[in-house]
C-alpha cells in the first residue's frame, strides 16, 4: 500500500491575497508529507476554475516542491493533454526536465480538462479531447524509445527530433490516466497505464471499479499499449481529516467536502457557485446531505438527467475522525484493491492547521499501521 496526497489549491474567498497564501500552504503541506512518510504528492491541472482549483501550472508547483524535498515522488494528477492546453512534445520536455532535476521522482497522469470553462479559455475542441489525449499519450510513450522522436499520427506529424533532456526513468516516467467511470478504467487497462480513481467513491464502489480494471487487464491483447512500459497501478481517492477530536474532524471534513462538491456541480454542470460560509456549530453532515438533496431538486427542475454518480461527491462517509477511524477506512480501501490511497485534505474551507495536523496524524499513526503490518521481508 502506498500513501499520497493530491492538491487542487481550492479556496473559498478567492481573493488574490488568499490565493497566494493557499498556494504557499500547499507547498508547506507537501514538504510536511515527505517528513512524515508519505510516498507521493499529486497536483491537478485546471484552468480558470475559481474556487474549485487554482492549480493552473502544476509543473511549476511540483518543481518548487521537488527543490524543497529529497525523497517523495511527484505526480501530475493530471496533465491536460489536448493540444491547445499542452503540446505533447512540450509535455515530454517538461516531464523529463523535472524527472532529471528531482532525481527520477516523477509520475505523469493524463486527462482531458474537459469543462467548457477550460476548453473555451484555450480554444480546445471538446469533440477532439479523447482523440488528442490518446495521441499525446502515445507520443509520451514513444518520445525517448529512440534517439529521436519521429511521429506520423492521425492528428500530428512530427519529423525526427530529439526530445531533450532525457529522463532519468527509462523509457519514461510511469504513466497514469484519470478514471471516474467504467469506460475510462477499461481505457487505462488497454493503454497499459495506471488508474487514478479521482471520484468520491466509497470502498464498495472502489471494489467494483477494481474488478472492472482487473477484468480489462486480463482481457487486453496489448495492441493498444501506449508504451513498452506497462503500469498496472490502481490509486483511489480518500478524502480525510484526522484530529484527536472526532466530532471536530468530521465537521471540518464534511464542510470542506460540501464546498468541493458544490464547486464541481458549478463547473461541471450549471449549479450556483459554492457556499463559502463556515458557521460555528453547524451540523455539517446534515448540511452536506441537504446540499445533495438541493442538487437533485435543481437537476430535476432543470430537466437535467440524474445518474448514479450525481450525488456521489456529497457522500460524507469518508476518512473523517480520529486516526483509528482513518485506519478502519483505509483497511476497507485496501480490501477493495487499492494499491495507493490518495489523501484529499486540502479542500476549500479546511484551515491550514487542520491540514497539517491531519498530515501529522497520518504519518504518526495511520501509515505506520500498514507499514508495520507487512510480513517480514515484505
């Protein structure tokens, strides 16, 4: 079992001053994560999504973290691969540069960045995002297989060029794909890349998704592999706040998740902006359930189809509470088949002191529980 953290740089009260503070707070959290024993930090890439994600240049954030650390792995969770977001040759160059400067600590996840807000900013054609992501991943897989990259694809034509620098990890840093549905899990398996399950699925849903991933791995022929290096790693999101005071941890975690869920509903749908108010003594578990009901009512009124995952982001049964509560939740995720638990701690209304204390408690109690439980020599 591996343990990581993922950063969105979310913030309520999105003033320029608060934005700057949150970005520095994220760096402080990442450095602390290495100090207490986490294996990896991931950073998303989103554009122009106020409240939800101010992490628009993860390659710079991760490089800054790399300079402040010496062991922890650095993950793009994920790079937006449609060409108008990032040309694949430039993704390869930046990835290799960071891999070299970090001493071979980079992982690269792929995604589409498919909100209308983002695609309209950068002139991305929403109808081409899957095709462009597919071709970009294949270019990343081929970039350093030979002395020069030569690519003649359906969308791009690249005459022979060296891609410089060359990465430390050969033939390239490990590749992953953002997955939230069965079709993307099957795609990741067919590609031969790791699955980053970034939704708020609980252990039962994670077990179902792991079955889909494993079945696709068993059925694949290798014809769709994007590289000679195959990576069958399954990482699951784990929203968490851990404090000595269980009730306070649940309150802070549920409030942060409600902000996150409302932000997603705003940018991926047509819901209003998130509620930024933090009310002392609020029953936040009840509030997040009420928000889910309001979201359903809004969708019904707008005649927008409601699917099985419509309110999944409002599911408050996460790793909120004491370290013992978090251990019990992670044990269920491990039993469900997670190779890695991605801790989501930095949510828009969660104060920095609660983030740092959660990281400390995971390092002092949660992670050692699983490391110490390994068989001798394991």
